[in-house]
């Protein structure tokens, strides 16, 4: 059975904080879609 990565949509206006969370979560095997602009996230 193939492993399926969980996917997270993250929107945060703070680039440093969001980038840090993105890196950490990717290290745990999550696929991250990260945006700093809420309109772009939609």
C-alpha cells in the first residue's frame, strides 16, 4: 500500500513564521501549500 502524504493549506502574513512552520511540517512528511496573501490562497 502506498503512503499518502497529508496536505496542509497554510495562510500567514508573517513570512518568517510561516516559512518556519512550512519547513518543520515538510520534514514530518506533510505537503504544504503556503501563502502570505489570503486572496492567492483561494
